C-alpha cells in the first residue's frame, strides 16, 4: 500500500537508500554505522525491507538486517545476516506509522466526499 511504503521511507529516513523500488516491493538502505571504529574494527549495518502484501499487516512486511565487520589490519570484510530485536522494532514502527497514515488518508477522503456530495443538487446561488 502507498501508506506502508511512505511509512517505511519515513521510519528509515535517517539513512540513505541504495535501492527503493516501489513496483518491485523492496527498499534497501546503504551501509551505515552509528559508532566510530573501535579496536581497529568497523561495524556497519544494512536494512532490507520487502513488501509481501499491499495490506497493512505484520505478515505483509519482512525486515532483514545485515552486518559488515571489517578489521583494519586484515584484507576483506565479513558480511552476515543477523537476528536482533531491531527487525521487529523497525517493523512495528513502520506498521504503526502506516496505520496512522491510512487513518489520515481515510479522514481526508471522507471530508472530500462530503464536500462533493454537499454541492450536488444546489443551483448556482447555493440554494436547493
């Protein structure tokens, strides 16, 4: 749904995206780090969100997090998918925001329909 997509963009607005495909149903962030390099090890995260349904439901959204660890004195980095509570926190935040956006959209559409239907049947002077 458009609300689910917008909620995801707003929830993850703290990091740039490398892929944001509305039609493909996927949103991937760039690698990011919230901490400085410690003990010559840098740790970065990447978040992937897949939209599995157009409905705002817990099973309509999949959040995955990958971690990249690079040791400065070694060549190459290790990348692995990790499981933390962060996935469910992000998912819950997206679903809450999407629900609010959907309610606001429904209110707005309802008001617009009322305006349109209240003008039907009135002549040019505003009288019935």
